[in-house]
């Protein structure tokens, strides 16, 4: 099975072709990603209108490159998949409309993919993991602990009640005057900092639920920074190190509870899986190893290039759904919000974008 995947939910324009074997294994034939960081850097965040225009300008060429690199033509495709949400609605419309046009012209099945489901299923592409497993999904707009029991079968065990982890990293970077994108900048500065200098809170630690909260921690960083008349580079590094340490400890605690809830409801997970852009943070990856070790389960993390937004994860999610006979019509709608767990409700302060405005 050959599937073209299109990703345009935020500030990456991406397309990929994957091959799914009858036994369920997958192979990436091409994976082209064009980041829009330069276009948004001077604004300190993603500007939705600029992102949508860039997708319009870039997408056709990126799809052509993906198809050429894969060495196939459109007649060979078994399906075309596009991220139909959640995300910045202008970008989502561009990707889904393009996928519909390809599907219509070439009489190819269409799959409208939930971007979060694509992250959730990526470890089945990279590692061939079987269900059920516990997913830690952490990105610029999402922080969730999810029980993944099958394709389309997800139960949210914990989520953020305010800021997502990636969002908090970006906002801390901005308040400290670090350039966009903030997450990697905070991680880089933290490497040279003293994590014990500032006593920051560990939000939600010790609670019986598996929810996260980052807003208070972000405010604590701002308060500490405001007490210093003029921040030096070392002050910034120490603040970043202290902030990152607090995030790591809070995340470890929340995941430990999430794994406990998973076992109570679904038995022993086959693995703890980390996905989303935040999972590319090396310090967080190290902390997750400790959590998995303490929980006596294996840790699976896709390579960093497949943790951030990309077309291969969309193509794979489309292939997984196609293998079950699940397709969509031309009436499929783009969605700015689309919860992974159909039975969940969005908490107060729910966020699913990294827009700067």
C-alpha cells in the first residue's frame, strides 16, 4: 500500500510517501519538510495568515519533490492523506483542499487525518509496536497522556489544564529575550545554567490525577526575572536551567501517575511512547528514560525528525486507517480543534496552536 501524506497544520509545510506492507510494517519512501521559522522569527511566534500563504506557495512543489523522491506516480497511490486538524485553520484548509484535489483527479481514496492521531501512531511505523501502549504527547500546543488501544481508540488519562509544555518553553524564551523558536533556545541556555539557583514550583506534583499545569511555573520565572535589574547571560542560563528542571520533575511525576492509571484500566502497557516536538528535547528524553526504567517498561521515542511535524506521520496514519477500510468523503471538514479522545472535553485554557497572536 502506497500513501501520500500532507501536513500543513502549523509552520511546517510537508509531504511524504510511505509504503505499508500487508503484515503491517512500514517504510518511508520520501519525507520532505519545509520549515517556516525564518518567516515567523521576527514576530516571536507563528502568524496564521503568513503560515497559510506560505503553505499555498510551497505545498505543490513539496508534493512534487516527495513523489519524485519516492519514485512513483499518482496512479500508483492507494490513498492520499492530509492533516484535517487540529491546527491553524488556514493551513489546514490548504492541505486538506490539496489532498481532495489529488484524490478527485486520480480517483484515489481520501483520508482526513487527526494530526494528534498521526503522532500517536508514529511509533508503529518506526518500531512496529503492538497495542496497547501509553502515549506521552507533548508539543507546542498539546500535552497529554493517552492510552492507545487501537487505531481510532484513544483514552485520555491526563492533559494540561492551561499551557502546553512546548507553549510554556516558547513563552519563557520570549520573556527572557531569546529568539524564536523558543524551546531549543531554552534547552541550549539551560545547558550552561545552574538549575538550583532559583526555587521554582513543581506544578501538580503528588496529585492523584495525571494532569499538567505550566501557567504558574511560567509566572514564577517571570517573577524571578523581574527581581533582577538587568539580566546577564548567566542569569538567563540559570533561569532556563531552573525552569527546565522544574518541567522535568513535574513531567516525571505526572507520567508516573499516568502509567499507574493505565495499568489500573488497561493492564500492562507494551511501552511508554513519547511523541511530539517537545520529545526532541534531549533533557526531556533523558527524564523519560528514568520514568520508563522506574515503571519497568520500555521507552519508545521516534527519531527527532519524526517527533516534529512531518508528512510521513500523516501518511502512516492514513495507511493505518486505510488498512481497516476507513476513508473519508469529499465532504470532510477542516478543524481548528479536534480532540483525540472523542469522549473527552477540552479543559479551560485548552490550546492547540503555537500562534504568536
